[in-house]
């Protein structure tokens, strides 16, 4: 399995398969800004030339500089094979090389799979009660680089 930067063809494939991979309408989460404007840090995982996963993220200019993971998708037949872990580790390396001091990800409260995954990778988790607006709690994961 290899990881590499995203291309326009990859992005088009992601938008086309995301609903199938996630079992419902989800394509709008892979906003074109993550290819056209922030694609420098987006990653693709492929095996034998086939897309098996992706990570859409970017490096913020805030203080501290942070690598933010917005969206990760893994082909259903490749889940639990460390594709997500590989993408996160590669993103963390790239973020650190770009001057980031930490990486961050957000998920909805109750998303146990995401919670377990991030904690297994060494993230700390805080529930922020109004992170996404009044009464819209989110789990905020961070890990120092």
C-alpha cells in the first residue's frame, strides 16, 4: 500500500464513491475546496493502483499551527487493515514538516468508532458542548507532534 498526494482524478473518484462507502448521502462533505484550495495536504492510499482510502486535511496558520483532519474515508473492503492509521501517520509527518505543532480532528458525540480510533493513535479527547454552535457538542481530538 502506498500514500501520495491527491489528484483531480482522485477527487472525482472520492465524490463518486463516498455515498456507497458510507451507506448514504455523504458526497457533500468532500467539498471541492479540499482539492482546489487545500489539496496540498490531502492524501490518497492505494493498493495495486486502486483507491482504498483518503484523508482530506490542511495546515492552519493559527497558533499553534495545527494539522486539521477534516474527512477520512476507507473503502469498506479495506477497513480494519490500518489504512486509516497509515493516512494519519503520513499526514502527521507532513504537518510536522510544514511547521505544525499538533494535529486535530473533530467528530460527533457518540461516534464510538472514531473515538476509539483516535485514542488508539494517542489523541486526547475533550467534549466541547457548543463547538458547532449552541447545544451542538463535538468530540475534539488533539495530539502533539
